[in-house]
C-alpha cells in the first residue's frame, strides 16, 4: 500500500439554526489524502512544487492519466517578452480593453485606437493576458488540461466522441461534396485521423474553432468568385489586413494545393498539421499556439494567433471524451525562473488616462496641447480674477476632475487636472496661470488654502478663527484689520460678509477684501439648516441675496449662478453626506 501524507483542509461552513433563528459560523476540518509516493514521482519527472498539488488531485480521480514534464529550457521572462512582440498574439477588438496591448505600434494613446494586425478586428494582446494563458498551472484541472493532450491518433478515440464535438455545428449534418459523394464529417475526421496519425478529436475541434458554429465563411462555400470549387477548412494561408485579402489568400492556398472537394481540404489540412507541427514536437494545442519546443523557429511557426485558442480548443477536445478514464498522455511545459504561484489576470477595462483636450476659455496654453504633455502655462492680465478650465478625456469611460471656474490671486496659480481611466490609473496635468499685478496694486503673499481675488478672499474653512486667519496671510509694509459687516473688529470665527482691510503707515485704507465662506449664506459663520432655509427662500423668490452672500450661495463652485443644484450641495453638506469645497 502506498504511503499517504494527510493534509488538513478547513472548510468554512455557514449555517442557520432554525429552531432559534440565529445564525452561526463554524469550521469543520476535513482530511484529504495526498499520495506521497506519486508526489515524489512527479518531482522526479521534472515537475516543480507549484505543479504537484493539482496533478496529484487529477491522478487521484483519473489514475490512468500520465503527465510528462516538457523541460523547455527557456527563461520564463524571456518567453513572455518574445511572445509579446506586436502581432504574435492577438485578441478580438470587441473584447475587454484590458486584454489588449498598449505597446508602441499596437496602440495610440492619443486616439484610443488599436492597430489591426489580422483581418478587420484582431489586435495585439496585453503581455499580462499572454502571461496568464501561457502559465500551465492555471489549467491543471479536468476541464482545461486537454490543451496539453498529445494530439496523435489513438484507438481510444471514437466516432461518438467526434460527433459530440460537432454537435450543434454545421458539421453535425451530412453534406453533398463537390464530387457528388455524401460527406459525413464525423466519419471523415475518423478516417483522416487514422490515415495521417492525427487525433480526429483535434481535427474536429480545430475546424470548429476556425469556421465557427454556422460555417458561413467564404473559405468553405466553394462559390467565391475566382475560386469556385475550392475549400479551405483549416484556414491555411488565410491571413491579411482586410477580410477580402484573408479570403483570397486562403483560397489561393487551397487552389494551389488542389483542394477541390471538402474532403480534400479536410485531409490536406490534417496532413499539414501532421508534418509541420505534430512531427516536430508541436504535438499539443498549447505547443501549436506557443512554440516553445521547436527550436528551429522558437516563438514563430505558431498555428494560431488568437491567444486563447489553445484554451478554448482544449475545452472542446475534452468534451469529445464521454469516458475520461483512459490512458491519456498530457505533455505539460516547464520553464526556468517561473513565478512561485500561478499568474492571475483581472480584466479591469480601458487603461487610457490621456486627455483629448485641455482649454482655458479665452486663452491659449503654452505649449500647444498634446495628450502626452502634462505641464502647461499661461499669463493673464490683472483684471482677470477667475478662469474657466475645461478638459475632455480621450476614452469615454475615463473621468476628469479639477475643471471648472477657478479664482485667481495675483501672481502664480497652480491647478491640477486629473484624468482617471476605467482601469483606475490616473494621469495628472498641471496648469500654471500667472496673473499680472495691476498698476499701483500691492502683491499680497498668501499661504495655506486662501485664494485672493480682485476684492474677495475664499478658501476659508468654516470655523476658522480670526487670529489663525491673520497669521496665514501677509501684506508687507501694511497693517491688516479684520472687521464684521457692521464695522466692528472680528475676533471670533470668520463669517461671510467680514472684510479684511489694509492700511498704510499713515493709517490710510488702501484696499479691502470681502470674506466668502461657501455655504454660509446667512453670514453667521456656520453652515447649517438656517442657510438651507435662506437659500431655499431665495430660489422661491421670497428673499434676496446679493454681493458676497450671493457668491457664498454658489455652493457647487461652478460660477453658473445660484441654482437648485447649489441647494442640493448645501443639503448634502448639512446632512454630512458630502462636503462643500472651499
């Protein structure tokens, strides 16, 4: 009896006790036997530890299965680099954008357009996506492992198995061939497989993959103009940038090969598989897709460009076996310097975080806008107290922040405009606006978050004390005084309607600035239900607002006047679900 090593598996169970109605959680510990002797056999055969657990589980369920470690001798990172060359591995343009390559030559960040490498809709695959499909450890289960099955003919393969693969496809029914004979696809694949030494299951699965369920391609119609009477079931030589070129190239190959019947095309394609792939070591779906064994043409001589082809064909191949308790041989690749754990992949969506445009109304940016450039500047006159910044993302599913109406202080103003992609990555664009100093205007250096306009100061958080405010604003050579609306000195918390007055050494008033706290509509320094009531009354025409109080009512800071939307912003602030940006 083989020695067995017991491995503890804990399964979290969540149950309901019906007679009490209470919910409980508990852990029940189960023991699974792992065959220590077979584990040692796998390791001796060349399988790393990260392969062993899954293969051991398969062996326990299917003891007749045999697993062979194919030592490629190739460095994992080098393999991924070579397979990621533009055009080698493709995905459909209609798929999740995260699966597509954004490498130079494969994608244009400024237009969100992918380069077409084959037909009219096949684009480059994301290296991380290739990474996932090339890692054999992701597919060591009874469903997906058949991409590693040896593809030579076996007596264990039956016509019923072929029929199972062809079910619900155009090949399920007999068809009259060009020579007048009746063609039964299942029988044809059995006969051809035996003759060429290729698995009939593989042949049936490959044609299903190439021609789809309905079989409407011009490559097998036999009626395409200029190539009437010729067929190409395996799409041999069918490549090109346009659909027309793909069809013509494929049918030219068929005509040159003399495939003037459907059967001749099936047999001819099978012979190519046998001579050019299976006989040179590319005898699994995986090795036909990813050539890491045929040393004379590594990373080339790959039967299909679709990066998922081996995976999906393998699934269909496995479905052909009604009885999986057979002596299958699976040839599984092993690479040098592989990650300790299987590679995962999450389709997070479009990665584009570029802006299509960035504008400041009525002004011209320096330099001229380009999506890859992230720093811009412009200079405005002393009479410009605010600007409107607009930006549009390249990708529709990206989001843009940092735009809208911005108050300018005299001197340097910096603004960040961010573009966040659907996948979550953010690109920051910086806009520096220099506002000129007017004649006789004194420049007031401001620190903190305060923003000085022509006659206003904003950026003040509710509850800011007068002393703290004065400490964070400086006017060289001048005296400052903070007063209330009634003219008395403000020593407590600031309110909308307060004024900062500036005096020269002779106590002559030079200028003054209105204090504005967005949301403090009634000027008591707080943002609460009383402000909601006042703003609501204004919108209903029952009360008037003017000057800095009207400005304070523009709670969404869009500079579009006071609307119902500002009331919504104010209510959210009061309820604590959002905060008004000062």
